[in-house]
C-alpha cells in the first residue's frame, strides 16, 4: 500500500465501533483493570523501553487509542530530558484531549492523528527511531503493517509491542461479556420487548389513556415480558462481577419506562436506539478482541511476518503482571543495520 494512500471506507467501517469507545473518553481498552494509565510490570516495561531510546528520538505509537502509551513516552521524555518527537496514530477517531483531562493533564507534546491506520500512513520512509503499540499490531492487516513498519523505521530503529494473548484474563472476560450480550440481544430480546411496549402506548396523549393501554391485556403481557427479561439481565450482572456494565443496561431500561410513563415516547425510542447502537458496538469490540488475540502459533506467525518484511524479531514472550496474571505477548523488533559489505546485522541494544 502506498504511503500516501488515504484511508478508505474499509478502514472507516472497521474503526467506527472503536471510535464510539474513544469518544466516551476512555484512556485505554482496559478501564476495569487499571486505574488511570497502565501500571505494575506493564508500566515498568514501557518505561524501560522509552528510557532506552536516545535523546531526541522520533517515536511512532500505533493503535494509540486515546494515548495511554504515548503519554507514558512523554512522561519519560520530560523526566529524563530526552525531548522525544512523539507521533501517535489510530485507525479510529480518537479524543486524547478528553482522556488527558480526566487524568488531570493535557495532550500537548504529542502529534495525535486519528482516522489514520498504520497501513495507510503518510510518513516518510526511514523517519522513525522507534515504534510502539499496546494491543495494536494484532488489529492491523499484518502483512501491510509489517511492510510499513519496515519502511518507517531507520536502520537501527527498534520497536516494542504488547499483543492480546488468547489465554489472558482480558480475553476470557471478553468471551464472557460476549456471551452475556448475545443472550441480552438474542435470547432475551430485551430492547425488542421495551420497543414493543413503547410502541403500544405511543398513541396515548393523557395519563388516563396511558393507564388504559398499560393495564389492558396486551399491555400487561408486554410489560411482563420486559420485566422478566430485565430480571434475568440483573441476575446475570449479580452472578458475574466482571459484567457490571449490565447494570448500565438495566438502568437505561428503567429510564425508558420513566420516559414512557411521562408520555415522552419519542425520547424513550431515541434512548432505545442509542442503547441498541451502543450494545452492538460493544459486541463488535468484544468480537475484535477475541478474533485478534494471539495463540502460541499465531504469535510465531506474527514474528515470521515481521521478519519476512525485513525486521529482526526476538522470540515472543508471555507478559505476566501482578505476580503471575497473564496479560499478553511481548514482542520486540529491530531494523537491521547494513554493513560495508552489504550484509545486515542486528543493532546492539543501548
């Protein structure tokens, strides 16, 4: 793919459900696992990598989201007076300023570019000393992404990536959440029951008319179906501590019923449209995480693809935090340096 090729509809469609997530102001994709920015051994890993870079290094953070890793690079640069030139891109629309404000900081010192996939970037060849990516590389079209990484890195340039591990807690949680959503959207038909009831009472113009429609046989049955579905959702939320987001679903349904009781059926319908859209987007994000998570065989193929593109790759390693919790794969790459004889050697780490 040419460096000056603009992102097309395919990238835009793939990024929309993530764009909705970043517009909500989340800093990274693991908000329930880390307060603020990443911590523990994961934070130490990134700090070690950024401290190893030379002063005034030009860094590209891919799949940046709302900038969690880019902010770490900026923190290291400032503390060590390294004066990094930091660029951060993502295929989705991003709002790092909003996430930064929630951290009590700002997004200055980083050149953010949303709606710019790595596969269709506009940077000059050999223009970066380092690349980084936290839960990013596995979401790309790997062959094209590897070619771009090889093109963008200077000889001697290095990269560090953390990728989803198929057996990590985050992926197992995503699998459970996806199962919950499939039940809510499919078997329980929660929003369908709410929409049916709202449609049924939409002709009411007075509280007396609303009461008559609600207390009629058809209205009572529709409300019973909705309440039964809501109770089952609530039971799922109570039985799975990782699925607290289901409480937001039932809260939204309660608001729909309140709007309906106040004869604001149009508002109730809009709320249901938003809820449906958000749940479908959440489902797509969960499916993405599960689909992109790397097994042992997958990560070896990823490393081989990078090597085929002309990048040296260390053997992938499992990354453990908090005394043994598996969070992902760690993968380091380097752009070989040509020698006088025309052969290439791996650079010596600084």
